[in-house]
């Protein structure tokens, strides 16, 4: 993919997040990307195809490299910390996509039905499973720990912050995207890590 294609995708993502998919025209995207409308048609064919391409490109970023997280020199607790911080950081890099999903129910359904999304989620769930299995083998985590529930906890807390961004920025007292991202990648990530750790090691 060349630089112009990336410019068009980035412009479309920004506009979809603010104006919605239906509220954004191809002409709007062309103006935002500083290209002509014909170029968008040439590269993507239609606004719908452009959205599909955006999904494909962004979802690649969601795939996490398991090898550093499961490195033999790391304890299970260290692997869990690596997992949490890596996962949240990757999701936060794609915060614009979550803005789109928060305002566009139809787009959300389209993404959730896509094979790319399903495959990435399966791979990341397998990674969570392996970290939990490592902890169980080391006698650190509960034997009945559920990878599905742990994964849902990570995603749920993060998504809550993204879906309620404007409200939470006022409550927390931060006003810029930079401040919000810093909060997510530090305070929020620490909270998610501590929450998951507590669930995994808690004994009835």
C-alpha cells in the first residue's frame, strides 16, 4: 500500500469517527486527504470498500506476538503483566476505530461478522489461554481460571473507556487526546492488570 492510500485511509478514519459513516461523503474524504475523488475510486472503488480496507489494515495491528510474552525467563505473573500492557497499548493505538464503533452500530456489526476480526480475536484468546495455562502450571493461578472471562474483562474495561470518552475526560479532569491516551496506557492499564491478577490468584 502506498503513501496516498494510507493518507486516504487515515482521513476516512478521522471523519468516520467524528461524522459517522453515513455522514461522511467521498468528497469529504478526498478533501481531508488532499486528493481528488477519482483517486479514491481508483484505489478503493467505493466508500464501503474503503471501510472494508480500513478494517483489514487496522486489524493487523491487533495481532500480538506471543513469543516475548511467553519467554521462558519470565514468570507467569511477569507474562501476565506483559500481556496486559501489550494488549491495551495495541488497542489504544487504534482508538479511532473504537470511536467509529461507538457511534456506528451498523459498522460494528459488520466488523464483528468479518473473518479478519474473528481470526484475530481467536489468536489473541489463544494467547490469553497460554498465559493462564503457564500460571496454572507454575501453581500461581487458579485452576478454574477462564480465558474467555479474562479476555472479556480486558476488552470490557477498555471499551467502556473508549465508548464513554467525553464523559470520562470531564470526570477525570483531562482535556486533550494526549492526556487521555497517557491515562489509558498508564493508570487504566495498571488497574486492568491488578484486576485480572486478583481474579486469577483469588482463592474462595
